[in-house]
C-alpha cells in the first residue's frame, strides 16, 4: 500500500473514526462501529482505498502512481474459487465435512483428520495459491 493520505487528512480521519466508533457503541450500531474502525485504519496506514481507486493523493511524499490492479485481483479470485471447488470435491470423495456443512450445522461433530483438513490444510492451500500468484518475479 502506497501512502496517499496527507497529515491533516489523517488527523481528521482519526478523530472522526473515534467519534464514529464511540457513537456506534452508544447507539448499538455495528455499521457505525465498522465505519469508525475502517476510518481509523485509514488514518493509521496513511492509505485510502477510495483515493487509490480514483487516483487521488493528498500525501506530500512522492510515490509512483499506481492503478488499481482489477484484473490481477479478479484472476486471483478465480484461482481461489477454483481451489475451493477442488478442495470441496476432495472432501466429498473422502466423506469429510466442509465449511458449508459446518455453517449449516454448527454442532456437527468432526473427526481429527477432518478438523486438520478444515482448519489447517484448507487455509494453507488458499494461502499457497495466493503466495505463488502474488510473489514477485525475480
């Protein structure tokens, strides 16, 4: 993430993020809390996704102009989707439950190998696909 928010913009976002978060807590509004936390994240990271999308930069630090990598993100999404489908087919072949089964029936009892598959193998393979797709070519 290349910084695209200037100092005064960051301060304003940080203060408004705290206000949104507190207001959300007092009004029991999850949407306001999420908006507040997201705004605080933007202030702390000096990066705004919306500024990135429209190419705006209020940061004084010179940085290379970047374009939102829509196609790269779309292809990675397809790879993850295909990987998920393949992993679900493997799980079905060996009679393991998947995340979908757990979401439908939260009290579902799982075997140790099924637990290892769901909580370790499944996310590791997604991470591996993302790692190999996003790594820098040397």
